C-alpha cells in the first residue's frame, strides 16, 4: 500500500512559509540560489507531483466458520456407538445408512417414535432431535438449540478448544462472540466487527468506518471520506478533489468506492442422526441360533426362524442383507470364515421357509464390533457377546 512520506508535510510547510527578508547577497549568488531552488526535488512543484496516498480499504466483515451442531453431532454419534445394548436375543430397531448405503450401527438410540423424533439420554449428554432437524443438545461442549428454519443458539464449543456464544436468526442476522471477536450483523448488509483488526462498522448503504492499525478510515455513501493515519490527514470531498496534509494542499482525487455490504450468518446446520433412514435392523444374538464356535443352526432355533420368515414375508422389503459378525477372539481369517458360514446358514434357512425377496449373505468377521472386545487391555466378555451376532438389514 502506498503512503505519502512524512517528508512531504514538512516540505509543504516550508514552501508555504514567509518569503525571505532582503539581504546583501550579490545578484550572482542570488541567481545561483534561485537555480538551486528550482532544481531542488523538494520544491513546491515537485511536491504537487507527489503520488497521492492510497486510502486503505475497509475490510469486509468475515463471519468465522461456525461448526454449529457438529460437536453435538460428534457426541451423539459417540454415544450411539459406545453404549452396549442390554437386550439379549432378538431386537428390532430403525436402520440408518450412510451415503454409500452402508449400515450405520445405532443400537444405542434410546427411542425413535413413529414420527422420527429421537431422544437419547446418556453419559455423553441429552439429545432431543425432531424429525425436521430441530432440537436441542446438552453435552459436555455446551448447549445447542436449532430450529427447523436454521435459526438457533450455540453456547459452548464451536471448534477444537474454542468456545463462543452464537445467536443466529433465520434472515441471517445475529451475533457472534468468540475467538474472532464480537460480530453483530443485521441481515440487511449492515454490521460491526470488534476484533484484532480494530473496530469495523459497515452501514449497508456503501458507507462505513474502520478504526484499526492503519488509523481511522471513514467512507461516506456519496464517495467522500477521510483517513487520519500514516499519511497525516487525507480528506476526499467526493467530487474529484481532496486535501492532503495539515495544513492541507488541494489535489485531484477520485471519489471513494462504496463499501460492500456486510454478509449474513449462514443458517445453522440442522441436527440429524448419522445416516439416512433405510429400513429396519433385526439383530439376533449368536446363542439364539448357534452353539459356541459352530455354524450349524440349532434345532431349537426353528421357531425363531419361522417367525422371522413370516415377518419378512409381510414387509415391503426391496432387499435383505444378512450379515454375520464375530468377536475378536481367534485369528482374523478364522473369524471371517465363521461369519460367512453363519450368514449363509441363516439365508438358507429363511429361503427354505419361503423368503423370496432379493437377499445376500455377507460375512464381516470381527471388523464391525458394536461393543469393545477389551476394556483397558482386559477381556470384556459382555462386549464380545454383543459382537457375536447375526444382523438382518431389511432395506425398505
């Protein structure tokens, strides 16, 4: 950025001073002095040709990235993945899948009603999420409230180790008080930002002020303005003229461009349990169907399979995926083979009972646990029991 050297102000004062008093200097010496003065680059003519200082531009008000419900979402997902399902035997729960169609484990959801409203209360916090994405989250990172129109408040964590108070309205107005400073936006192009770069005020009509490291900059909507800073005082009249310095010298000066309007707060991202609804998940503990370390279905599992086959026949399933899962005891290769045999055995049993929808059997081995196989380096039998299971994903 070009600025007018301080030297210019000093020379301007010298050029505007009183003329020297008569002296006894000889005509030759006077001529020499006149020649020297006319050749001096610091003369008034040279001063008139000096480059004009360039007005600093008032910075745009930049809204920091607001992660919104992302920390709450992380806490929710951690809660859903970590809590053990106390039920043994057969359980049915809504299934959610990622964008790739892969099932997302959600056995820890406390309740999801018929309208899609979710409530989860656990060690990680209290989550109340409505089907339209609105809701509240009280967790270790703070309190988040989101409305369906994108408005809401965040009081607490917005990023890694960063806390803030954010209030956002549906029209983009709001306030942010956090690591970036204090930002207030009216949603109509006006706003203020008080932060490390000073105090910025944008009025939305092309005018604004900036009191910061460069000094005090004022821009009016008619193209006039002033800058009191590095170049002493610069005044722009907005009519093609201006003044530089104190006392000022008249100069040609283009009107100042309008200050762009301030932005708006983006809508807060709505809550959503991980993944999208994709059907139902039926979980069968391995002891319901199999003896320990075996893949032949137990004879007394016939009633369970009969009931299951009838239930599947009455659903509007477009596809069924039968997944076999093991705990982590044993080698990866052994567990993979066992899970494949068990999944295939369940599919064969359901086919024999009249299942006629598209279906496939997949073995996942120990790769998709729903509970820790070990805790603090110690064996976790309860967790391993939950991991030994057959899951039937009914895609609807």
